[in-house]
C-alpha cells in the first residue's frame, strides 16, 4: 500500500488548521459581525478574481 496519499492528506490538514488558526488570531480583535463582513468582502473579491481569470482563459 502506498503511504503517499496519507502524507498529502495530513500535510493539507495541518496547513488548513494552521491557516484557520492564524486567521482567527489575526481577526480576533474585531467583533464577530465586523469579522464576518470583512471575510465576506474578501471572499467576494477572490470570487470575482477567479471568475475573471476563468473567463479570460476560456476565451
């Protein structure tokens, strides 16, 4: 059996946990509502950027 897929899974899991923890610590000083609005704006910008890139490469 190949152990490589498990190592990728564990690396991804560790990265995700670290990223989530880091973002939580960085954004913790704001209130919950303000933090959710900030994340929503960031997510919208990322979505628009990805959408524009997909349209650009689909043409």
